[in-house]
C-alpha cells in the first residue's frame, strides 16, 4: 500500500524546523538539520503489520497484540529532554492500564541512535517499556510519525490510529472503552524526526528503481535458492510477472522479517553464508513495491534462466547412505524411530561434508546420526560418536572448514534418530545422507567436535508469554567455536548465546530475536571464536506459552521437556575444536566438559553452585528428605558445588546398582 502524503511547502517545513530548534535545544538541532527533506505525512488507513527488535534484543510483532484493548506507540529519541520529561507519565500510564490489556511501546526511528545509546537512555530515564529499533524508518514512515514523544493510540480491532499527539490518558481510556477519542489529534512539540524517503523527489526516484538491474539480481541472489523449480519454497520466482503477483506478500514478509528466513540479529555478530537482506536491500525492495513494482526497461534475467534445484547441492556424494524406509501415518503421535544400518566403510575415512536428501519435508522433523562401535547398538545414544550428517527444516548440508574433518571408523553401524510428524496424509519416508570424504591419502590436520547444550529440566508455566530458561557449559580447555544451531519447538520464541570469560567479561555472540521453528539453520561464525579455559558458554531461551502464540498447541498446559513438537526442548548444538587437539593427537576433553552439563542445567544464577531452590527433578525430591541437602553441602556454604555434585551422583549410581539385589532379596 502506498503511503498517503500531504505535500507541504518546503518553506513551511523549514519554519517548523526553526521553531522546533528554538524550543528544543541541541537535540532538536540535530534532527531538524535534515528535516527540510521531510514533508508532513497523513495517517495511513491502517497500520501495517511489522516486526521490530527492541533495544534489549527481543522481537515484537504488532499483529500478535490483536487481543490487546489498545496499543500505545510513543516516538523515542536518544538524549531528548522531551523523552525525559514524559518518561514518568508513561510509566504511570503503563501501570494504570496494564490490567486493562493496554500494550505500551516506544519506537526509535533515528538511524543514528545506536542500540547501546538507546539502552543507556532508557535506563537513565527509567523507561521500562520496550524501545523498538526502527532504524530503516519503514514503520515510522508508514504510520506518519513526525516528532519525538508523538504518541499513537492504535485500535487492535481495526489496526487504525485512533489518536496521535502527546500522551493522553483520555484517548487511551476512550479506545479501551470502544469509543472514539474526543480529539483524534493534538500538536506535539518534540524534536522533528527526519524521514527523507517521504520527500516527493525521493518518491519519484523509487518509481525509477530498475527491475532488470536491481530487483531481479537481488531476488536471484537472496530468494531463488528456495524459490525455484524443485526448491523448498511452494513457488518459484521465474520472471517479472511472478514477482509482481507476489509483491504485496513480499512486502509483508520482509516487514515482518519472515523472509528471507535468517533469524540472527543483524546487530550481533557476523556469519558465513548470511542469507539476510541488508538494510539498503530491504529499503530498495519495499520502496520499489510501494512505487507499484514498475517493470521498466531491460532484460528479465529471472525469466531467461531456468533455475532448477540440484539433486545434491554439494555435487555427487562419495557415499550415499539409505536410511531405512518408514511409513508415517496420517494422524497420531509417532515416537522417535532409531533405524540402524551397517557401516559400509571397510576402512576409516575423514568426513569433509554431508547433505541430507529429504523426500518428505512435511513429515520429517529432524534427522540425527552417529557412529556406533560393534556390539554397542543396544546401549543408547550415549554411545554415539562421529555424526555422519543430519537434517532440520532449512538445514540440509554440513560442511567442515578447510583442513578439518570428522573421523568415521570402519565397521560397526550408522545409527539415526528420526523424528516424524503426521500431517494428515500417510507418507513413506525414504531419506538419504550423502557423504563427502577427504581423498585417499589426505588427512585433515584438525578435528571438529559437536555437542549439544541442553536443559532437560525446563518447566514452562501455562498461559505465560515470556518464560525464560538458562543453561551453560564450562569449557575446561582452550577451544575454538565454529557454529551454533538453535533448536526449540512451537513455543520457542527467542534464543541467545553468550560467553562469560574467566575475567568476568560477558559477550553475546549470537542473538535470535524471533526463533522460527520452520527454519532451523546452522550459523557459522565468520571468524571462529576463541574460548578460553574456564569460560562458560551460556544459552538463554524464552518461550511463549500464551494464546498470542499462533503456533501454540495449548496455552493452558504446563510444558516440560519432551520429544514431540507439542512438548518443548532447550537445545543448542555447538561445533568446536579443542585448541591443542589435532587429528594425530586426539583428546578426551569432551568428557571433561560433560561433567559440568548437569550443573549448567540447574544453576540458573550461574554462580557455580546449586542452592536448594535451584534443584530440579529427582534432585529436588532428594533434597526434601530431612538432612539430605545439608549432607551434600559438605563445605556448608549454602550450595552444592561441582565436586559435591559429583559425590551425590556417585552415591545415586551406587543406590541404583544395589536396588535390584535388595528387591530380589525381599521377595
């Protein structure tokens, strides 16, 4: 939808800017210096859906708030005295109307205001509502924002702006009560916000954006890998007419950050094979669509070249492993399946890469794999090693960095964990894994290792919109982190990965503001991250178990860890190498790291010991026995540290080992 503009004389805007400068001081001077290029804007017929990341790293989508009684959006600016002035009033209104279902947010549409500056400004002014980052100005531009502290009261029943102007309790009260505010608008004296793209000259430029030279190459680069014949997407972009037809959907998908499917926060870290659009690409694409998606002159390269998805994207594999077929029923719940095939390798090989070829994308949720030594088949996944590839939605191939590999021994079996989800139609799953080895005589110098950071004690209360869980690993030796995969189920909505170094410094290395269950990719850091011995790698997940989550199977249930998609998981898979390990001199440092796995699941305050309130599951039950916790806390410091926990585990293993004999003796 095109934004509707009121053509305002440049001289009038300059006069308004000058008056604002005189009233507002230095902050207004900065904003007003370019405001001459910003005509005033009329309000849109309705507010289009958007998803923006707040300064604390979380994503917020407007249309998820459709059950709110009103949505109040207030324009923010770093260093603005007007923001400082209204902050107490905003806090009072939020407190007064929270119980009435009103959602309050601020939005910063100043591209020069950094996330760190916004966070600092919010803390300084006591602002507790989310401050959304609209650094591309797409949302502020669409709603007709003009000045800092301008408030928009939006009616979620219609997504129309019922009022705009200074904060107004009367306007909020009217919308909550289902009435129109007495006044639909009022003057705001805050500093002008420059929106250069609203200038008529810029609009004329957007109509000249070249489909042939700009839009088609962009779509070919960022979209065609999925949107092609035989690709994962339901349709292909095979020419201008298809792009034009889907232009409104493209605009909506880009504004809500659903496409391209790339979840990492663009303000945190850099990754190889980044599939996201840059800020300029996003603006170019949306401006072209809002200008009517003009065809213009030039060849249509999307139509000239037939794009067909390759059978094997990495080329013909050296070895194809057929996973045993399985018939997925049309309905019901399918337990995890664990098929096993004999390892066809008669001699050990170093794995360079792998690709999963999935025939039943709707039915196959994931594939995990591992090598099992001869005779170890019946001892469970704990005996798996050397993954030979896998699959989650959106991630088919795993490629080791140059000079690194995974060793697959000869003999034994290759085991798979298959998660199938019925989708209303019976389907026969016949999946394959393609393996790519280093050539005969070659051998990588370094070994890639993989381990999941999990929390099997998660407990998500019913009807809770933002429940947080934390877990961590202690790294006992120096390591180099290469990749991370974030995995949750339908209620997962956010994930973050941090490193806390031995000196106490903490760094966020991956932020996923809005986790998408349908696209679970492997994120490879553009530059591998050194992890010093004694560091903690910390994962944070947030779950939305409320009715606002459209994917939530049942918001009225408390949810715990479980295999099925209607249950939940906390699972971040890490691929790394030990700094002092080579292919010729392998270590067992993985076992050292696994010792701290249990501590990391329960130690929510990350202080290296477990208080009684932090214990979960059977450990919490044991702690309820008189004197049990006090006995485990040998040094009497109020918590169970790692050595004390290991003693508790040894005692529990001994009790389990003796239980059958004791039971038989009593019969």
